[in-house]
C-alpha cells in the first residue's frame, strides 16, 4: 500500500506512530502492517479482547483511511454485504446506480478502506464467495448499479475466535488459501497492567492502592484463562471493568477508612464483588462442570488471596 491519502511517511514512520497508540504488540503490528502494505488481505485469529480492533483502528487512523466494521453471522447475506436499492426510490425512479445504498463491502471498496469482518467463519457461504471475488478481482459487478472498482488501499481483514464452537474447520481450504493469517494470543501480565492503567485510570485512589488493584485485577482475570473448569476465560476487558467497578465500590464505603486507602478486609471484599460483576458473564465453564461461575470465581479469589501468599511464604 503506497502512501494512502497523499503520503504519510515511510512504513517505518507509520509503524512508529501506531506504536504510540497501542500497548506492546510490536511484532503483531509489524506483521499486520507488512501484510497490508504488501497488498494482501489477512485473517487475524485470536480470542476476544486481544487488541485486534485496537490495532486496526490505529493503523487506519494513521493512514487516514476508513475502517468499516461488519459482523459475520447468518444475517450477513451477500445483499447486506454489497448493498441494496432504496425500495421507495426504486418505485418512483426505477433502479439506478443513484438509488443504490452501499453495503459495507462496497463502501470499503469505494473509499479505499479496510473491511473488517469479525467472526468471519460464521458468515454464510455465498457471502464468503462474494468477498473472495472482491478480494481477488478488486472489483465487483453490482446488478443495476454498475461495476464498483476498489481503490488501491482497500483490504479485507477477517477475524475469528479459535475457541468458537462453530469452529475454524468450517471454512474451506480454498478460503484459507486466499488469506494471510496471524494468530494472536493474550499479552503478558505487564502489558495487561499497562492496558488497564490506560483504560481505567482511578485518580481518587492512593497510587500504591491503585497499583495493587490493577495487579490483582490482571492476575485474577488471567487466572480464569488457566482454570481447569473454564473453557474460555476473560480477556483484559474483564480486568478493565473489574478495576473500574472496584473503584466505584470503594467510593460506596467512605465510612470505612476512606476510599483512598481501604482496610484489608474491605479491599478483598471489594475485589471479590467486582470480580463477580466484571467476570462472571465473561467466563464459560466446561459443560461437565456443576459449579456456578460465582463458585469458580470464589475459588480463584481464595487461591489468590488465601492460598497464594501462604504457599509462597518461606518455611
Ligand atoms: N495492546 C493494547 N493496547 C491498548 N489497549 C488495548 C490493547 N489490547 C486491548 N486493549 C483494550 O482492551 C479492549 C479490547 O481490545 P480490542 O477491542 O482491540 O479487542 P479485539 O481483539 O478486537 O476483541 P474482539 O475480538 O472481541 O472484537 C479495548 O478496550 C482496548 O482498548
Ligand atoms: Mg474487536
């Protein structure tokens, strides 16, 4: 992709500016940028909340091109993807290019944007075929509206969740053969603490209390990803929400030591309550497990606050 919208520096300069908008992810950023700059379309495969949208927003903003979102589900028919004629105007004027309402694919092609299809594997087969044609030919014929030719910065970015029950095997090998692919996993704890600090700043708390809260929120959220009863744990979104909710819960107890420096019991209770609110809907238990999400979270909380320190203590 050579300098969309009249030159914004070399690829390395674009990369450096995008880095300022994203915590970590240097390697993924380089790989995605290299693929799109090479003129390729790419599939990002990773669980929810692993910075796929964040990366794409930062790249397209830096390049000054649109990012067009569309969700891949059974409703995404080829007509919805491509667009439709305005029925009222068709009655008055008959079909024309003029009364065609662009769908996301045509919008992205005309404006040279990225078409970002989330849950790509859930889109119906005929919509995938429409997309593959647009990707291969860089143009599509729209009945009664004429031919749409893509600007040269048009790209298709697909994403899917490897934990999705519908599975990655549904896509035919011919679809996979037409896309580059990058697997994205969770970031490390330090990067996740950086993300939470960026998205959930709490200026009322003493810095040491805040730092501890962020560290606990990230550790507890990460623990949901490795717990034996949990099929899919929470992304960093859970840690962000937990931190925000905990901050508000502390505000609700000003009578106990003041919200800025809570006592230990209050602190732990608040962490548990914010866990229930922020994480219970974000964890998916194994089908064979009888426990409730709250019970599993309680166990994770106990392991963290009660067993954890004891196990780590010397002697
Ligand atoms: N590397 C990062 N830098 C800054 N913020 C991040 C980063 N990763 C995630 N976030 C934040 O975490 C949240 C989830 O990230 P994002 O929306 O990019 O995930 P996603 O991979 O697109 O998820 P989904 O698959 O559910 O759409 C957002 O609030 C985002 O701001
Ligand atoms: Mg997203």
